[in-house]
C-alpha cells in the first residue's frame, strides 16, 4: 500500500496526485517513486490468499463459459449479460492479475515499459467493465418491470450483445483520454516500478471515479429497491382480485410478443433474473461499498482488503449464476 509517508519528499506531488495514484492503480502491484520500494518481498499468507482467490475465480468463470459453449440452448437474452460478465472477469484474471501478483511477490516490476503500458491499460479498463456489466443487469430488470411488452418484443440476444459492446466503448471513451495523456507526458524514472501519473487531467479523473463507482452503486441499489416495491404491489394486487383475461386489444397490439412467449419452450435449466439481481445487490454491498469508501477516503481501510474484495466479486459472479439456476 502506498502512503504519503512512503513518498520521497524530493518529488513534487500534490495531494490530489497522490489520491489519483491510489485510485487509478487499483490492484496490488508494486508502485514506487525515486527507486523507493514499499512492498514486502516474498511469499506471505495474504499474497497466498489473493492468489488462491484469483485462481478459483478464474476456474469458475471459465467453467461457466464452457457450460454455455457446450449447451448453447441455455443461452437466452438475459444470460448474454452474464456471459459478457464472465468474459470480462476472465480477461482481467488472465492479463492484469498475474502481473500484479508477480510484482508483489518479487517486490519489483519485472517487465519493460511496453508491458507496463499494457498493464495500466488493462487495469484501468477491465476493472470498470464488470461494474457496468452489473449495472446492465439492473437496467434489464427495470426494463422488464416498467415496459414488459416492449421488453418481450425487442429484448433479443443480438440487442444485448450490441448493448454490451456499446458499454465497453463507453468505458473506453471515459477512461482512455486520461490514460493516453498520462502515457504521453509521464516518463517513468526507472523500470523497477510501474506507475504513470502526469497530473494533467486530474479533474477528468475525479469525474470518472464518480461515474464509474458511485453512479453504478447507487443505481443498482435503487433499482433493486424499486423492483422489490413493484413486486410487493403486484403480489398484493393479485391477492385482492380475481385474475382477468388479457384484453383483446392488448393481444392484437402485441400479438407477436404474446404468441412468441406462449410458444417458446423453456430450456431444462433457466436463470431466475430476480435471484441474479438480488445476489448482485448483496455482492455490491459486500465487495464494492467498502472498496469505494476507501477510494474516496471515507473509511480508512487497508488496501490489501480492497484488493481481495475486487477478486471476491469476480468469484461471486459465476456463483450467482449457479445459484440462480432452476430446473423446468
């Protein structure tokens, strides 16, 4: 963990630049200034826990992807969101996590500057994509609740795939400008550390932190509360009146959607979207909230704990899918 005391006072660095260093470099890789090393070398129990959690997370995400490859009939428009989440987690665990863990083990950055650029790019983008992947699941459930007929007509696998691609493009549009500026203006003083901060776009980075962390967190929890209230109201309405047939004008206006919904046979195992949403909200509270309060200086939390929470979230994603399955 890098602290103000760990920074050589001969380096001209402001508080906001320090805050940005901690915020941008969100995994446990060695960062140092003026050749000062601040990470303990060698194997530790904490490092072993991080490594074990990362390996289990990788295996579970790959297993979930393999299952859908072997049984494509299980792929529905809703499960495309989960597949995108599994892919993002797998890419992160293959690219960013090994470099971070090896750098922490050896106490120095072992690779050259291009590898450091690659690491910073992946670390900056791939930690944000899963966050928006969870947000898209919440958007999906709100759409299904508020506009059910539109949801049945327009919610297809192709539409969801395009939505996920657009989300990745949005993350790049938000995160790449400060990354490219940092790469252009900041020349590393040595190759013992992988850290790039130019301090040229600090305001942009603070806005990006709020958009990538606070907004998804608030949106997911608010959406879950709204859907809970809606389900409760619908349950009460069903109990207070006798179910009536669908008006003919509704059937005529949405004939294709109704016919398709009635004719489709569900797969042998289907995902319960509300269970996914519930477990997502729980994982957000457990894994994201402590990490985000750390980034914004609200709670003094050890950075190693934050790092483990990020890995834990990627382990919980495939478990969320597994526990949401039900036989039909």
